């Protein structure tokens, strides 16, 4: 039984839209993770911004989040899973490049897909933990001086969810795609 309806990745045509789509998705995801991880804009307010590493009143006046914070374990879980997601995404891109040259005709990009889906799972866990714990987190003493309860989700938090969606699509796409001549 032939799978004629499944898309394939042509390997001889350099301008192939499927190859470019895979590379663009991988690059977009791998660039979105660090941006959402390092920019202090997970939670923003009138006079402050914060991320999973620090609390800033302006670009130069930042306080590092440390173990004195009441919800430090939650922040550490977010930090760890976002770092893991970035690592998985970069590894998936390298594995994809290797598989372009190593896979035989008709084989699927299963290893790339699995790594990409692990990256997707990690960023989903991180963003979900932050979403669930943000109320308790922003009631901590370190945030009281900024009136953090009046803040809102920043662009880095939203970018993390967008990266989740791109990585999920990319992981599923790699699972479906087959290599052809």
C-alpha cells in the first residue's frame, strides 16, 4: 500500500518548499526559545518587568531572583525546562541536517521529530508552570514594591507559547515527511 498522500522532502532540489519550511521552522523555534528565556518580559507592569531570572525596574536596575523568593522552586522548574527546550531544539536542528544526508529514500525524520516534540513538551511545561504559579509568585515580598499584581503577561511569555506552537507543528511535520530523491 502506497502512501501517496504523505508529503515528502525532496533532497535534489535546493529550492524545495518542504526543505525550506523545515529549516525555517527549526530556525524560528531555536531563535524564539532563547529570546523568550533571556528577555525580562515574562511579566510586565508600568514601572517594572520580570522574567524567570531577574526583576527589573529599568534596563540597568535589575535584581536577580534567588532562593529567598517564596516561589523559587517554581521559577527553577521554569528555568530548567526552558533551558532543556532550547537545547532540544538546537539538537533537533543538527539532527535534521545530519538526517538530510544520511537517510535513505522513503525514510521518515523520526529522530528529529522525537527531539523536536521533546522540546515542545519542555516549553509547554515551563509556560504552564509559570501560568499556574504567577499569582503566588507575584505576591512575594520581592514583587510588592512594584505592585506586580497589576502587571500582565509580557511578550517573552507570549513568544514562549508561539515557539511551543511552531515546535509542535515542526515536530509533527518531521514525523510525516519522507525523504525522496
